[in-house]
C-alpha cells in the first residue's frame, strides 16, 4: 500500500491528531512566531502502540 499525503493545520491549544504512521506521510513545518520579539515553542507528544 502506498502512503497517502495530506495537509492539516492544528490551530488551537489542545488540538491533536491520531494517524497510522505506516499509511500517512507526515512532516512538521517551522514554528511561525506571532510576535517576532518573543521566543516560540512547539510541544509534541508521541505515543506508539504495539500489537500484542
């Protein structure tokens, strides 16, 4: 099966996405600062499941 490509923007705090890593190609864009004089950050939580 060939990986599908998609675009999604998570705009609000608390937004999340669940995806099948083997079926969806994905990447991350650079952090875009709303206020260029302040430091910015991105929080990422990765959870992996294994079939038993």
